[in-house]
C-alpha cells in the first residue's frame, strides 16, 4: 500500500477510535463541596419528573451466569420523610415470584457509588448508583436509570443533580427540619377533627382507595397498598383507621420511620381508642429499630406475594 494511503488509513483509524471512545462519557461530575442545584421541594419535584420521563429503570440481579435487569413498576414518594421507594416484580424464568423494594435515604448516598454516562450516538444516557453486594442471597449489581432521545442527556443530568441536592440537604439537617415541620402541619390538620362528631363521612373517592388498599394488603401486595392509602389520607386526614392501617403497611415493608409517624397520626386522631396502648407500644418498637431497619437504603428487599406458611 502507498505510504500516503497507509497514513490516511492510520489517521482515519485514530479518528474512529477517538469517536468511539467519546461515545460514552461522564455527564456530570458531582462536587461534594458545591451548593445544591435545587432546594428540597425543587429537587423532589425534579426527581419525580425525571422518573416519569425515564425510558427504563432497572435493578440488576444475578441470575445464572450473568446479571438480569428487573424493571421498576412502582415509584412511591414518602412525603412525610422525603424518601423514595422503588419497587417491581421479581421474575425468574418468566414467572413472578415476589416483589422487590428499594428505598433511597438521601443521607446515605455515596458519591463513589454514583456514575453517569451517555452514548450520544444512540441518544442513550444513564445514571447508575448502588454498591455491589448481595440481595436475597444473590449477588446484586446496581440500580440503573436511563433516558433516551434528544432530551435524554439533560434529563439524566437534571436527575443526578437533584439526587445529589437531596443528599446535601439531608446532610445539612434541612430534611430533618422539614420532616418536623410537616409532622406538625399534618398533626394540626388532624386535630381539627379529633372530636368524632366533627368528622364528615368518608367521600366516595376515599372509599374507593380504601377498597383498593385493603385488597392489596389481603393479597400481600404491601407496596401496592401505599399509594391508595396516601391518596385517601390526602383527601380525608381525619380518617383514624387509614393512619393506623398505613402505619402497619409501612411496618411490614420495614419502613419504620414512616410507620412510627403514621401511628402517631393515628393517636392524634383517636387518643382514646381501645388499642391506644398497643399503638404506642408499636411506635416504641419501630423507633427502636436500627436506622433503615429491614429495608436499608440502597439494598433491595424481597417480599413474597403469598403469606408465609
């Protein structure tokens, strides 16, 4: 081959290698010393928008000789604690054998376990976080959030910055202050209806959510019971049984801070209830659990869809 032709081929190969190397790259380098990109409510809102726009959200679980993505089906914001719960069916050989849940406690996010990359040629951008470890006795890889299309890069970057903002607000103590303020706000709303005679009948929408939540609990689908209970209590904060029942659901899921909060709401709504002593004891029990309890941040927990024998 002619020397000039050889040189042209080498140059083209170098350009191609550079292009291929540029196909993936960091989207946003987190700075632990930078100011948060969003305030708490702005970050929470942006995370919700990003999750709604995501092309896929997977947790990678070891199956056989490799890692298999298990897709998310439910994302539940836990408004009284500003935490996020992700959940989806655990499948094996095409069959669903339970649900997994993954709660994110922003204060426990590790900057060394967050990675953001993109492939501009394929318009595919993703954010990974979570440590390698084991889940239900099986090796665990990571949680992956992905966006595609012309806006994918911006959505991925916005999501990552919002997640990191939540981490910074948690570390600064601002989240703890907001949780306390939210509790007082909701408790004040409940106090308006402490007298049973002052409580209006449950609206039809609340009765609908009640049926949906109770059906989910009956079938051991505790994750699926959360949203109906949340919606019901938004409409009817005076409903004592709703607070009591959702507290038990949170307890079953191992979300003990939320369980204790809602049981406190129950006692504000029904301080003279026959089971008030038992309810207070449950609060003590949940508050005595280690932080994160059964569902530790960043570590998925498996929930069978049938009652234990």
